[in-house]
């Protein structure tokens, strides 16, 4: 008897003794036969991605700190009330915090995670977090509460854990929760022997999505145990506080003691993320103006999610490092200079083909052009110099951009944009000083009062203090000098200031003046002939604005004009839009029209307009329905399907095999039509019983 024989039949698998094929690591996806720095690019990309994620989480915690601290204080305030039995006698209202988070639902997860961690660390270990999809009825809601709480008792022994498992397997109720809570309570010796009563916080993450009956029943049940259980509710609301009154009747909402808390708006959150990750010289990876517009457009017109914006930034980073071999130089300054010294011959040749480098070569002397096109070592030296200039450009660009924004953001109608991201996109697209909006802004700045101008210059000085280049330090000194000179104007004597211009008339003019029209005409002529003397403040204000204009023309040039800008700027907005803006209908139509590109089966190759009999049934049904009008006859559709799908079959019409094949084709047709209806291409209609209505027009 063999070693695999058994009373019952079975299938036995013997592993091959051959050596397993070594799997390629994730860093190998950026490596191909013609590239020699794929793994380095992957490491740089991975480090930058982790930096982005870390900065985002830290920033999220900082922005939510105020509202989370207020929630903690709210819970601690009611915790003191729970500790007093006198205050709790007869109380049926449940303290409830309505947390207004906004419509950026994807960002709520991180906020609630931070809230749960903070509450468990500083207030109470009894925190329950509920999703609407997990609680379709009140029994499931109560079960979820008990499941999350009974494993977090602070004095559970082995017997209590067994009891907990038994409770979860049987019918759950709030009375079980009361018994469990009384079993884990401990006396507080510091409070005259009163029992220690930490609150039980129940968080409804998506309040609007909860089943109304389940939510109402749960609140009514909990209110009956308000004297025994220190319950506190937190409602995560995406729309408006009035949603509570709309969803809950007065008999239920009156049992809640509601206090509203507002989180930071998603637009302000995005502005902070934009400043920390994009408008900074510390982060080497950059986005072109079109890519920024794609990400901002998705944010404003789709989900208002900052997390989605960050994921789009990370996807742009991955696409850049995967598609651009020279992105190995997209790193910190010192590391980039070291890598530039050891560039391979292929990468040197790639540098020569960069559009920005070709423009740079055209501006050089003829002998330098020859060296740049023939000597690899010379290209490496020039590359190091250009990388230094590129890093200097970024260190000078962002402070001046912020200064220009601080000067123009408070102007009427915000000619250069309400947000700094709009100004940044404009400066990256074209020369901002050539735009009409820029000239309009400068005209408005020329009528600023002295205190407004001084306040704006002081804000610019605060921005420039964080810059570490010599040029920016010189700019800071000049701005401080302007502020001092403007403040000194207050000490000027009155006679040094120009007075009002006086218009005089001769006796002849007075004799000729007979009516109001002539007097108005004479005043206008005198006004046009007089030469008004500018005040010292106006002269100084013009000097300030002229200096600002010079800074803008020098430092706010478009990034694409900088040599080697392709190294750190990702500009494939079309690829990014295709990745992020999902078009399911287009993808489905392409897959049904051209199955070969997805299945890679040679039998599916056909000429344009042809239908292959080897194609999947759904593809055949789809192509046949494109030839129909608004109403499709099911019988004709079936006959066409059977004709196409049976083209390769050779069965006699009266044979048993033909009957079996016909029945099989009918079943395949019914299934394919059901799938077409599920995908939204057709629907049943009452106009004709044996017809379906077509819902889409046009195809790939």
C-alpha cells in the first residue's frame, strides 16, 4: 500500500523540491535594463513619502488640538457631575457633544483616531467608536458597545473574561452593561470612600448615516439608565447642528444635553498643509502649476478632503520618481551635489536633452557650448552649479511670494488671488509683473495709508526673518529701514508738510464769471494747469512700491525657466488626472469594446467593427447593443448573440448536442443581459414587454 492510501479518497499535494523563485522587492519596480539608479530613486521617494506622512499627521494634531482639548474639558466637567450622587438623582439627560467636522468625510477617520487616543490617555479607558454600517438595528448597536467595552475593564480576572465571552454570545442589553460597570468600579479613597466612576464615552462617527429607529431606541434606553451609567455621547456631524433636531423627534432630543464644537475648516487646513509641504524650500519635490490646479480642483469640486490631497501629492511623487531617471538628484542639497559628481554617462546625456538645460546652453559662449555638448566632466561641474542655483532660487522665491501675498491679500477684490496658492500658480505660469491684475494691485497699493503700509511692511519683515540667504537678509534690512523712515514722518514739523493748494482768480476772470457752468469750467482749467507737490510720505511710499516691484521681477520668475527644473518638478498633469479622476463608464466601455488589451488573448484580436466569437459573452452582448436604437428587441438580440457566439461551433441542427448548446447559449444570454442592466447600459421598459431600453449612447 502506498504511503498516501487512505480509507477515503483525497487529493494530496507534494511540494516541488526545486528552488523557489526569488520575488522581486518593491524597490525593484523602478529598475529596468537601461537604468542604473532605480533603487536610489526608490529610497529617496520612500523617505520623502514618509516625511510627507509624518508632517501631515503632526499638522493634523496641531490643528485639531484646540477642539480636542475643548472636548476633553467638556467630558471632565461632566465627570465631576457623575461623581456627585446628589447631582445625578433624577437626571435623565445625557451629556452630548455635537462635533462639527465638515463634509470632508475622508479626513474624519484621523480626527476620531486622535480623539480616541486622547480620551483613553487622559480621561477614561471606556471609549466606544461606532460606525453606522455596523449598527443597522438597536440590538447590533448595543452589541457593538458591549464588545468594545467589556475587554477594557481595569479589574477583569479570568472568570470575568469568561463571563464576558458568554454575554457576547447571548442576547445583549444595557442591564448587562450596568452589571459589568458595577463589577469594575473601584472605591476612591481620596474622595471619602465614594466609588470611582469614569465616564463611558460613545462616539457616533457618522451621525447622519445611522438608522433613525436604532438611534432613537438606543437613546431612549440609555436615558433610563442615566443614573446608573455615566454615559456621554459624541456625535460626528458633517453638515449642520440642526441635523440633530431634524433626525430626532423632540421627545428624544430633549433627553440630550447638547453642546456644539466646531473643528477647523477644511480650506484652512488645506492652506496650512500647502504652506508646510509645497511652499517651502525644505521639501525638494515640487509640483508644476498645472498639477497643483488638478489637485486643487479635485479638492474643491469632489470631496474637500485634505487626506486625498496629500495622497495625490504622494502619487505625484511616485510618478515623478518612476518616470524621471534624473529624479535621483531630487533630494537635499548636499546629497544632490554628491550624486551629481557620480552621474553615469546615460544620465549626463539625459541632462543634455532637458529643455531647460538646452535653453541654458544656448545662452552660453560658443566655446562653453562645445564643452557642454562634448565633455561629460564639464557637464557634471555645471550641473553642480545649476543645482546650487536651483536651491537658492527656491530659498529666495518663497519668502518674496509670501511678502507679495501679505501686501495684496487685503486689497479690494484680491486682484492677485484670495489664497496664496492662486498667486503661486500664477507666478509659476507666467511673469506676474506683466499681468493687468498685478498693475491693478500696485495702483491700489499706491493709495495705502501710512499705518496700513507700516503694518504690511512689518508683516513682511516677520516673513523674511525665517529666510537664511544673504539676499533675503539684505532685503530684510531694507524693509526695516523703510519702516523706520515711515515712522519718522510723524515727527516732522507742520510747516514741512505741504498744505492745500489754493486756486486764485484775477479780477478779469471774476467779471467774466456769470454762471455756475463757467465757474466749474474755470476750476477744472486751473486744476489741470497747477503742479501739485508730493508729500514726503507719498515720495517714500513710491520708493517702497518700486523696491517691491524690483524684488518681484528678480525673484518671482517662473520655475520652468530655471535650468534643471525638470529634476524636481513633476508636470504630467494629464497622467495625474487620469489616475485620480476615476471615469468608470469610460473604463468599462473600453474593456467591453477591446477585451484583448485586458485579457491579452490572441484570439480576441479583431478588425475595427468586428465581433470575435471567442470574446466573453458580455463583450459580445455589448457590441451588439451598440447597433440598436433606443429600444432593443430581446429575441433579435438573442438570435444575434447565438449566431456570433456559435460561429466556431460545428453542430448539426437536430442533434442532442445542438439542443444542449442552444440551452447553454440562452442561459449565457440571460446572464449577460442581467450584467448589462447591472452596469447601467439597459433597463426594462413597460412600452413593450419583449424589449429593453438603452440608457447610454456612444462607445469606444
